[in-house]
C-alpha cells in the first residue's frame, strides 16, 4: 500500500513547446506587406436621428461606428461598408 501512495503522489513533468516566435515572424511580415498597400477610404456622415428607425437600422448605425449626430467617420471602402450605407441612406450620407 505504501508503494501505491508514492506512485499516486509522484508528480509528472510535462513539456510545453511554444511556437510564438514563428507566429511573431509571420505577423511582422504581413504588417510590412499591409503598409505598402494603400487602402481606399470613404467618409460617412450621420445626419438624421435613428430614434424612430427600426432596430436593424440602429444596429447598422452602431456597426458603422457612429455615436452622435453630425459625426463623420472614415471607413475602408469595401463592399460590406457600402452595403451598410445602402441600407440606411435616409440616416447617413457619403461626404466627399
């Protein structure tokens, strides 16, 4: 019985291998590539209140990053952002 207790209390050591340096190198490479690419941006102004708008429209306004009226935000010009603006054209406008 004494031998089984010793075996049960014996601690086992585990090796933990980390691959963090490899990931860090990959991240630094992707960052340097993204710096060379120029992204198109779009300026959007929130000019009408969302008080009487449907909940879905309120979520779109929040998703675009607006927090108050007459606020202008700069977003990346992507089809998803364009689609969000298209769903609430009565609340936001594209500023040139």
